[in-house]
C-alpha cells in the first residue's frame, strides 16, 4: 500500500509533481492523507482504494468516468480530465508509474540480484543460459519473451519483452515472496523508450549486439535513437558485460570504461576456441570445456555472455558448465527430421542479422536444397522487410516462400509483396502459413535438404487485428507434415 503523502514525496523528489487539481471535488482537503491499497492503469480494474494512472494517447475521459462509477477517488495523469475526483498532475506519467510501483510493492528490486540482457538478438537465448546456470545453486526467477517464471516451477508466456512498470514490480514482489534470490530479465529498447524500467538499477547488464531493427513510425525514428536507448542499460547497471565483436563496440566500451566490466568475443580475453557443433572451449575467466545443445557460434557467444554475468552474481565455473549443457530454448534452432531424412529448423530469427546467422549455420551442415519460409510482422520493425530481401539476395541458391507472420493491422499479402520487391529473383507467396510449411516439406528429397521456418519460433498464435488468432505453431505444424 501507499499513502498520498508518500506518493507526492516520490513525485516531488523526481521533480515530476505539478499540482493537485481538486476544486473541492468529493470535499477533499489537503489535510487528508488517504491510503491506496491498489495501483492500476486498467480503468476496468479499480475500486475505492485504487490509485489509478490515466496513461496513453488513446486514453479517453469516458474510461475515467466508468472507473469513478466503480468507486475510484484519485487518479494520476498528465492531463486534467475535469471529472468529479482529484487529479495528481505530473509531467511524465510513465516515470511516475515506475517509481510509485517500486514503493507500493516495498522495493522488491532491492531484495533480488538482477541480471538484464539487451541486444537486437539473442536476449532470450542468453536469458535461458543464465537461468540454467543460476538455478544450479540459487533460486532465479526469469522475465523472458518466451517464458516467464516467478517461482522456478510454473512458466507462462509474456505479452511484452519487458512488462509495464506496474506489472514488472508486482511480478518482482511475487518472486521475492516465493523465495527467489535472483532475477533474469530481457530489457528491450522500448522498455527505456517508454520508461518501463525508469529508476531501476541492475546488478549486471549485458549488451549482446546491435543492428538496425525496431525502426519505424511507432518505434524508434532512427538507428541512433534505437542504439541510444539500448545503451541506457549500461548507464543503469552496477557492472556490465559487453560483446567486443559487436558493431559500434568502441562507443559502448568508452561508455563503460569507469564501470566494472567484462568483454567477450574474438578480440577479448574471454573468447571461444575450438568451436564445434555441440561443444567449445573458453578462455580467460570462462576457461573450461563446454558441451552445448544449441548449434551456431552465436549461441556459443550467448552462453559465454551469460556465464560471465553469472560469475558476478555468485555462480562458479561448474555451475556455468552444467547450466550451458542443460540449456534448450523453445523456438530457437529446434530441429526435426523428416521421414526422407531432410532436416526442419524452427527458429525465431526475425530480423536481417539473425536470419543471416541462421542461414549460415544451416548451410554449414546441409548441402542440398534449402527452403526458407519467411514473413514479417505488421505495424512494427518495417526496416526488416528490406533487410530480409538483402539477406536472401546474398544466398542465391536459397528457395524462398513468403508467408504471413503476425500481420496485425496490415494486409499480409502487401507485407509479403514489399519483402519480394527487395528480392532480385521471383519468389512465391503463400499467405496461409500452414499451407506454406506443408508445401516446403513436400519439396525436400533426402538428408542433404533442409526447410527453415523462421520468425515465429515457439509462438502458437498469429497476431491479427490486434488479437491473438488461433495458430498451432510452426513446430506442431511441421510435425504434422513430416
């Protein structure tokens, strides 16, 4: 719970308080100090003891009026909606939400060792490696795109890579009450852009890589803006781990010069040697032989990044070795074998850089016909469409079928045609994703061939018109037609 006085002190200390507009509504006076037993940004989930946050460009006065009819007595907003209850007016509603949520849930972030991963790709895989490493001798919770667990036993799918601040700190508090000692998080650039983690300091922050992505009218306007918001994790971490082989490494290295840090990658002390399909050797702080179930050098690098971060959080080399060996990730390089011997790879690769790495790994192991099933989501990451075309053009022998992948409010045919416009050869478009998968599997002949189903990974739904539409998932559909 939280009192009005404490709420106002938090806002004033953050220089985010403007005024209370009451006009004697509900006969409230400054002498009163009500206590709020609930915080919410959903106007359908309020009562008389709720402190409500009216946020978002799409928020309407009618939502607030319905909440008042349900008993609401106070709200926080950047706008005075001129309703019958007092308004706490702030300059930045998202900053207010994050700091008030911390206090409301009694600062759970201070009771956990928190490890955060950022990067254009690899966040989920690295988080899974860290989770399996830390669970050897600790009790980690995990907030991941793929799976979230607050108790190490029950897992559920998250709607956002990084939850809204009110949900984030509520989940942290539940993890603390469950006896968890550590928390592993994926922190997106959007989390900083919309201040979901405002005021939060991480024990270790890891920067895996950077490449153009999430650039568009409702995301980041430019690559510079995207990169800046990624780097904010480094500013807000007590110690950092950075990929020395990443693009623009010099900028990040200069930024973290005065922070305790570890670099990893080919040009660092902590590098991979003797890389094989299912094992590698490490040097420096992670000098050991490792077995790994995920093929590809980029997965080995993610494992090293997780290992270095976990060393700073109480893990030892034995934990790291065992954790890496045990890690599998739903929707990441999952492999099936057809009755004719051909391989089927299901992977979440959803931008140009991750697609290039996926194709390179598959081409290293499969020397026959390789077929790629690919789409692009609607209303986000529009730059990916040209990037996909560029990657496909660099692999002229690759056979491609374009299809739907979370079209949302866009027409999947038009999205596919836009991707095709960047490809220098004609490629077929089969909008129904299941039909596309079935067609590709029928085109294989022997063990040298492969089908790559990219983009959705383990997602068992399609996002259509803002809703999750029924879809069995790439892996289950591929199994059906093996």
